[in-house]
C-alpha cells in the first residue's frame, strides 16, 4: 500500500469515525468471545515436531492409550534396613499395590515384573516403579489427568504400604508443584510494582487518560482479531497453543510503539513494517513443522490486524484525544527538535547504541550454545511432594534419567526380549525391559521400556538417544526395524524436526522481509532494518542461554518452543522500531514500548513455574535489549529535496 492509499484510508476512517469505532468495538467484544470458545481448536500437546519420535509416539498413543510423549509417574518406596527388597514380600507387594493404585488402563513396570536390578536403589532399601496412567492424549486435559493420578497413586501406596516411605515424582508432578506453589511475598511485590510501573510509564508518556487507554485498546483489538484468524485456520491445519502467548505480547508492544508515533509517520511506517513482517511470517507457514507454522501464522495475523487498526482505529482515537494531548505532544516533540538543532553541526554520540549493539552481537554468539529441552528436574521446583520423591531417588543412587524413559514400539513378529537385550547394551542405558503383561503387548506388537542414566536435555542424555536409535535402526531376522518414542525423545525430536529447519527458514524469512521492505523504502534501509531484527531475534535466544543455562537458575536447557516464540517476538518488534525510527519517529517511542512490554509480561507471568518464567524473562529481555541497541534515525528533510510521498526519508 502506497503512502497516498494509506492517507486515503485514514481520511475515510476519520469521515466514518463512528462506524469505524463501532466495527472495532464489535471485534473486541464478539471476537473476544469467539476467541475464548475457539481455544480448543489449538493443539495443546506442546510436543508436535513431525519427526520420527513424534510419529512413534502417535503410534504408541493409538495402540496403547497412554505413555508416549507423556512422561510416566515414578513411585518410590524405601523399606526399613532389614527388609529384602528383592523378595516377593517387598518388591512383589509394591508392584501389585502400584498397579492397583494406578487404576484400570494403566501400565506399570518395576523389579517384580522384570527382575532387572536397575529398578533398585544402590542403598539396598529403595525400589521404584514406572507408572503410565490412563491419561489419554498428551494435551492439557491429559496432563491434568496425570497430575490427578499422581495424587491418587501417592495416597493409595501410602495406605497400602504403611511400613515403607512412599513418594511419587515425575516430570509432570514436579511442574505441577511449581505451578501450585504460587509466587511468594517478594514475587507478589515485584508483580505489583511492575503493574504500577506499566501504568506510570504510559501516563508519563501520553499524559491523558485516553492516551493511556488508546494503546491498550489497540493491543486488545489486535490480539482478539489475530487469535480469531489463527483459530479459523486451525480448522484446517495443526496450530500449536503457543500462539496464545505470542499474539498478545507482540500486539501490546507494537500498539504502544505505533501510538507513540506522530501521525505524519505512523501510517507510512505501519504499512512498510507490516508488509515486511507479514512477508517474513508468511514464509514460516510454508515449512513442514507445526511450531514454525504456528509462529508464522500468529505473526502474520498480528501484522495484518495491527496494521489495519493503525490505519483506521488509531486516527479515530487520535482525533478524539487531540485536545487533551495537544499540549503534551507539543512539549515532547519540541525537545527532540531543539536537540537536533543544537547538534546540527556535529556528529551524534554513538556510544550508547554501540554498547547495546555489541551486547546483542555477544548474545547472538551465546545463542550457538543453546541447549533445547525441558529444564533439568532439579530446577523445576525447590520443594513439595514431587521434589521429595526426586530427592529420595537421588539419595538412593538412582539417576534422574528415570524421569524421562524411552519407549520402543516393537512391531508384530519381532522378538521384544531381543530388542530389549540390544537396547541394554547401548552406552548410557540404565536398563531395558520387555514386560510380558497384557498392557505392554497389543495385537502382536509390544512396548519395550528403556531407562537412560541421564536426562535427555543433557549432552550425555542426547547422545544416549542417538545411540539407541542407531542401534535399533537396522533390522535383523530376530529384530526387525523398531520405532523409538517416549518422553525421552521429545526434546531430541524437536531439535531434529524443528530446529533442523531453521538454517533454511530464517534466511528465507529474512529475504522475504528484505524484498518487501526494499519495495517500499530503499535497499539500504531494508538491509539495516532486517539485519537489526535478525540480530535481536538471535540475541534473545542468547539471553535465554546466558540466564537459564549458565546463570543462577541452572536449568541446563531451555524449553524447546520458548526460543521460537521469543525470537519471533524480538524480530517483529525490532523490525517495527527500525522502520519507524528510519521514517523519523521519536526516539523515546521505542523505549516506552519496550518498557511497557517488559512491565506487562513480568506483572502477569512472574512466579515459580519454570516454563512460564522462561517465557516471561525471554519476552522482557528481548524488548529491553532491542531498546538498548537503538536504531538508525532519519535525517531531517532538506527544503531543496522534498520527501517523495510514497517513500521514506531514510539514513
């Protein structure tokens, strides 16, 4: 859309301001109801990657109804010192009671059913069982069922085995305990301070009640409209639930930034940035990975609805607020003008922007060390029933890799015991067992459980998964080809199925953004804007690496989908800031938008839940780092060389 057309759209909106306002109000109210009702259309598994492990998990889920991508519960019993845990009176009774407490449809495996001493602790008094409850699909409802089953299993075992110390742990119980713990007093105070900081920042920036509400209203209609579009597409293709996190935060920062732009540059920059961002996101939707497709579609929807709101609703809101904000806007615009006149005879000081840019470059280098996967078990929660079970396991000498076992689907006609024997010889495997119970064998197929020593997100754990797949990849007359699934392959599958596409997806998206932006501005300006956006995106992944892998949390890894969402957010907001800054937008606009985004996500999401804390910190760091780096400013137009109406006056 050219500048002339954007101006015509704005003039039309001003002439029909009542109708335009009514339409966007309907989008906000009716669209909000539709968006809430349509959330069930989104895929809630957070594990889809399209890789071989994902396909194996789908087959296990269809054939056995549980397990697969959902990590099992781990029931731990520690007996008195004089007890022989290998005897039927201890191990056998523990296995029987675990199966009974797990309920119908569950699969359990322990020492009593396999004779494998990998199910015993090194202390000679501890035994554990892997319990796969009948939870259904690995979506939010299924995960809730697993959490409920953990409580039932814990209560049942403690009642049946009063002489033993019984705990129940697992990846999901650990995550559940961190979620229900709730923020402490300090965290609540910080959340309140961030909410107050957001309000104060908007008041200081826009100086009127409507000036504060307007960007929030723009963010609201953009979020709702984008979610409705995404959910409509979800009827035809798989869209991940991660869009629910990406859409509102991106919409908020873009809306605040665009509201802070002067009317003479906001329409032009909105059209140029919207076209470039939409082109980049559209390219991502073409790749055969659900996460990339979801991120691309969410970004495309935000750019489309946000640009439409900037061209129609924003002018209407400005016309309503003109009297209230005229004095404040005059004061704000006068200060940069005076600064420009004072500095007209000398070069600007580049030190602050150079420091920020250097920091982004260093963080981009740190991004090469990003380790994708669920955080290590010890970092999920500091206390609680599930943490007591984990501590009981580690105290007995049982490695934490038991929390993320692998499941090998053995096809009909194959020897499950032979497959287990081959798997047991793989370096890094604690045990491999082929239970004979009916729950582990269906229609001629069988499931072999393989317990690694290390968690899959660690380097050693990833090597074990790779070695196991290699050992079982080629069939023999005794062991035909098998499929390796289970919760232990989800992280590795995500790396192979999604991150393996990034070397192709990122250059393609960057090229699309460059071509779209160059068509509306100049090639030099497009290069600078797209390069800065790319650097911000990669730098945000580096910031997550530094904070969570190397920093005090010691998580060891970053949840696989989080860098994708944070990187897309950083790319979008940086691209919008670069284009607006080059078009002559005020330098304070980017800082206000970044601060608003950081305050908002911290006020909403700050708490003990590690996965949410990863996402919230990523959003906040991406916004702040991009603001620190700065963006190129446009030179004032010379009277001898007027600005062409359908292009930008760029550096």
